[in-house]
C-alpha cells in the first residue's frame, strides 16, 4: 500500500499492511518545532536548516516532504490561511526560541519581551500598536492567551460580537485554498486531511480571540463556560450564526477539493478532563450535537470524506453521541483519563469509529519515561488499536518541546518494529 491507500484502509476498518501514521497533519497531531529540529539533525543531517513554525500558538514545526519519509508519516494536512495569532505565511523570518533553537516564523510574527518577567508577548496579526494577546513564559515552549475581556452589559449582549471572527471566504482565502489544492495534487500518494474553518463550536482556544485586535463579546474563559449554563440562549445564537457561515464555506471547500481530501477535521473543542466529562451529556446533546449533526450531514451527503472530532479527556460517556452526531474519527484518545482504557475503547467503539491518536502518553511516558518505557507502550497501543483497522497512530496530542530525542526515536523504532511483527 502507499500512504493514501493505508489511510483509506484504516478509515474503512480494514487491516492495512502496517499501521497508518500521522505526524504533523493537523494542529492537534503535530510536533513542537524544537523536536522537529532535533529530528532533522539526527535523521537528515540538516545542521543549518531552520524549521518553519506552521502553527505559532503551539509552536508546531513543519514536517516537510524530506522529513516525512524517514518518519514513516502517511498523512499530510492543510490548516487555515491565518493562524490562531492572526499570522499568515506570506513570508518568513528567522527567530530563536528560549531553548536556543533557530527557526523560521511567519513574517508578521512580532513579539516583545516583558520587563520584569522576561516573558515573550505576542500581538494580534503582529500589530505591536495593539494590546498583546498571548504570552510565552520565559523559558517556555508555547503561548497562552491573554484575556482581554471588556466590560459588558448583561442586557446588551449581542451574539454578533462573538461571531466577529467568522466570515465567508474572500478572494485571499480562495487563492490560498486553490494553492493548497495544487499542493495536495502534487502529493497524491499521501493521505489528505483538511481543517474545516469555523466549525469548532465553543473551542476555548478560539474564545479569547488572540488573533483579534479588539475582541468584543464574551471573551473570558471562565465567563464563557459559565455562559453555556446561564446564557444558553445567547450561546445557541452564537453557534447558529457560526454554523450558517461554516456550512457555506464548507460547501465551497467541497467544490474546490473534491475527492482529493479523505478527512475533514471539524472540531477541536474539548469536552473532557483528566477525571471525566467537562460538560454533561445533556448539555452536549442540547447545545453542541445539533450543530455537529448539521456539519457532518452536509459533508457526508456531498463527499466521501470522514469527519474528525478532537476532544481531550475522559469522554467515554460521549463517544456514542459523537458517533450519532456523524463523526467518523476520534482524537486524541487520552488513555490516561478516566474510563479511557484502550482495550475497552477498542472493544466497545472500535467497529464504529476510527481512533486517531492514543499511541503514547504525552503527559508522562513520552516526555518523562525511559526509551524502554516508550517502546513498550507504543508496541502495546498499536497491538490493541490497529487490530482490524480503524486506527491512525499519533501521540496523545502534540509532541511537546521538552521531549527527549531518544524517546522520540524509541517511539519511531516501535512503530517500525510493529510492522515486522
């Protein structure tokens, strides 16, 4: 099988020739740029190469054509035209991380160093005349949003204020996606994933809007979560407006990408925590599921694409609802969370959904275990999840910047050895 056929087999719950692998195809299956730099040096001898930061909020590095082959990665992906910080890839410039890694960042990635703390401050769209919208603590590896909640009158809340970031594609967007369609066409041997913009209802990474210079509406994280309980009608109206725009844009993307795409990443909203659900089952069914059904219905009616939901945490009690809502793929499969035991997950839901992730724990094993610990866990997870297809190997969320190279190499060795039995 080539990579595209391997992904197709996994998605159709057929046994592939070896486990299908994703490193870097999306914003939730990526690799920190520091680790990508180490891998390039070790595997390709690129001592002077500067890796591109393709997702600057989490500082994810580009896994390009040269690195994808030795990593054994099967899937490529397209993110949106603009990042969560409002940057774009119209140009690149050099930048040095706290750990000394020399990288390339988008041309409008503009930062300052905060007096007193040494923290790195980032600005929406790189506009340093605006208030900073994100912070990387000194010595850190990625950004956190700065909450810029403005005072609001409870009686004057307007759902349109929380929809400012959602709009129909303009000519710049369409030009971007046409170029990315060509990029996919030139790599037809790989599996193909496309991120659907604006379909992540309630995604808490989006709520503070670090890409907007003057965000309006409810932008405080705690206030937003409270709103899902006490301002349910307001949130529903926000989702309704967001959904109408998303459906029109998805229609456009379907026309543009056709059968070149295999997977549509719909939602990055987290519904679980380490200990269990973050929202009740009833709240999901009332507030989120109707919009997930509308998006998935459109995609399934018009394409053969499989739809992908990302939710961290212990979401066992919602997986059945995800399936009923039309999702075909669950990520990141956080096996360390409550009730998310791998064998039980595979037995209960394996025939109905593809697990994309769960390959190794990025909270403990991968960053802090020994290479032998990593090797054993990866071999075990592949044995469990890959039986009969329905599995794409990825770590449990992105590989973090402090992960030892030896542990990443042990993971890769385990993946290779699994294909040899």
